[in-house]
């Protein structure tokens, strides 16, 4: 059985990626999950090889002799047909057979044997199937590793092996059987079951909020450094107050009696009218 690290390298993982996964690779539960999966795949591969060996035995002991025999029969038939055509031409030349009774020669029988015509599996089919099987095996291993890492990143460091299915099985084994029962791809089923999209969006929103808060904090710090903290400044009189000025008695309008305010207004009106200034 190949090492898990070698399988990951064969599927595009660099040494840096594998070093980052060292805690997971050192986890006995994590490794046991994949080793069980590898053992199952290797068992299927061995069964496939056994079927191929059975086919090779049948091809060598049954199919090839039968094909050779049929080729011999075809060759004898072609020879006989050539001899008959030659005899027919001689008879025609001697005038012993009318031209209208001469039937067209039977086309030669081709000696090419096509296994597809007999629904037979060829060695090329076996090699191509084995290559596809090996590729599917590697992609399945990489998918399982990626799903576990994404679940770990989105769930605060938890492992998929902690999941227990209704059938009592754990981790990727339970999820794979559930995905098969649901007639879904494993990666789509796991992403939907644990709401990967929702967790990604929540993480992105939290990261954006932290980024925005940091920018605001930096802006406030820059303003405080440039202009000082307004909460720590010494109070000072306003340079352009909007409240009315005190009168000659050092009183604000609301501190005067109504009669005094009325007299002041009349005095201002008469003064403005005399001087020509607007009220």
C-alpha cells in the first residue's frame, strides 16, 4: 500500500503543503481513515487484475486458437475461390458458358478480426481502464484530504473523523455511504451537509469587518496625532458665538425683565430710524 505522502505528491501537493499537513498526517485516526480506504481500493484493483489475468488466460487458450483456426479457414476459402474463378474464366474462354450466365465473383473474405464485433475486451481496453482507475483513485484521495482540510478550516480545527453517521460509521466512510444513498458526488454532499458556502461567506464578512474597523482605527489615530484628541483639549471660548451678547448691564436677554427688553427694542428702533440704519 502506498504511503499517504506519496499519494499526495502524485496529485500535486508540494513538500510545503505536506509539511503544513503534518499534524493531520500524524493523527492516527486521520491516517487510519485513508489507509482503510486505500486497502479497499487496492482490493478492488487486485480483483480487477485477477479478472484481467482470467481474460488473458482465456484469450491465449481459447480466443487466439479459435481466431487462428478461423483465419486458416478463411485463407483456404480464399484459395478455393481463386481456383474456382480461374476455372470459370477458362470455361468462359472455351465458350462452354454463356456470358449472361456468368455470375459475379464472390468478394474475398477479409482476414481482419475486430474484437468489438464480438463484444470482446482487448488488452488496450484493460490498460486504459487501469489508467482511469488509478487516476480516479488519486483524485478520490486528494478530494478526501481537501474536504477534511476545508472542514477543519471552517469549523475551528475540528476533524471530519469526529462525525458519526446514522449507520454508526465515522468520518469519510460514513459520509461516502450517505452520498451514495443520496445519489450525489461526495464533495457536493459534504459541502451541502456542513454548509461550506455559508461558513465561507460568514468568514469573509468577519474578515471584511475586521479590515474596515482597522482602517477606521488607523484614521482616528492619524487624526489624533495630527490635531490632538478633542476629548483631551482644554476648553476655550467660542470665537463666533451664536448666542446674543450681554447688554450694558452685563445681562443676557433672558436675564432682563420684559419691560426692559421692550424699552431696549424701542430704543434701537428709534436710533436706527434716526441714523437710517436697518432694524
